[in-house]
C-alpha cells in the first residue's frame, strides 16, 4: 500500500508547496534525509541545499537554506528561512 505523505514547504514569505507526495529528500544539517510513508516521527535542522518532493506529477525541487523539517503521522512540514522553487523565477 502506497500511502501518500502530506507535505508543506513554508518560507517566511509564503507557502511554496502544499499537497501530497510519495517521498521527500531534504538537506539536513549533517547530510540528506529521505522520508517515505510510515516514517518514524522526526525533527531535524535543515542545512543549505536542494529539497526534492516527489509528487504524482513529477519531482519538484526547491533550494533551501536553514530552518527545520518535522515528520509526524505521514505529514512532513518544512519551515525554511529562505527557499525558492527551482525553475520558477523569483517574485
């Protein structure tokens, strides 16, 4: 059974992404962390790098710099100090 994750990517300016995903790969402060459905609860500090969110429509990529990631009950919340979706011009 492939239960989707509920994912939110939030910066101080706006919500960059809110929706379902199959997987999330994030740049933690000490290396990458991968999140799939049924992941144990987790809280980690983010570093600088690429956040990848695998949706049914394809992969969405965001540059992030600092913040934190929380996983609880198939819900992933990324709150970052700075973020921009790759391939999307800055507003």
